[in-house]
């Protein structure tokens, strides 16, 4: 008879721990979803900031090169190297 009480008690304890564990997993999943939504908003802001910084750096560099006479704009408004006449940013084939 004592073994039956031990088995029933163990079963009840296991059931209680299982229920508590499932509740905790459900709460953790909701927190992961909320964190993911927040982080995607932050990433969008960071990406916008990074693109803006890159554009500012490019504009500053082009302005310096133009002051040095290394680049100029053609009739279509594209930047070209004054010495070679190739568009800025075009890959150079090395031999």
C-alpha cells in the first residue's frame, strides 16, 4: 500500500512540474517574439543610420577629389575620373 502512495505522490509532483515548465516555456516564447519585434525596429534604425553615414562619407570623398581635380561630372551627371575618363566605381582590370 505504501508503494501505491509513493507512485501517486510522484505522479502528482511530476504533473505539477510539467505544468509549471510548460507555462514557463509559453511565457519565454512570447518574450522571444516581443524581443524579435523590438530588435527588428532597432535594426531598421541602425541600417538607416549606416546608409546615411556611408552616403555622407561618399559625398565628402567626392567633394575632396573634385577639389583636387581628380574627378568631374560628365554631361549626364555621372562622376568620372579626369585622367582615364572611366566612371568612378568601375572595376579596373589589372594585368
